[in-house]
């Protein structure tokens, strides 16, 4: 996983044709805007099917979060 630091209105570009822009950061929430060609599907991660037995947890600085 690549982890980047971005400020409001800064962007990152994926594969030359997908642009992700930080729109706002408020109360611990980040709003992002995504520009991608119409043939590319963009969905929230929680809507993607997960293999059975895999949870929605992640690890931050050695602490497991759920």
C-alpha cells in the first residue's frame, strides 16, 4: 500500500487517466473527488464483495482496528 500526504485541493494521478483530489478535511473525515473515464468503475470498498472469512479491519502503527 502506498501512503501519501496531501493537502486540500492537491491531487494524485493513477495510470495517467484517474485523478483523485482532496476536497476537504473536517472532524476527522476526508472528502475526495475522483475523476475517471466512464468505462472505469469506481465503488466504495465496503460495497465490494469480500472473500468469506475476511473482515473489514486494518492495521495502524501495530494496532489492529475494526
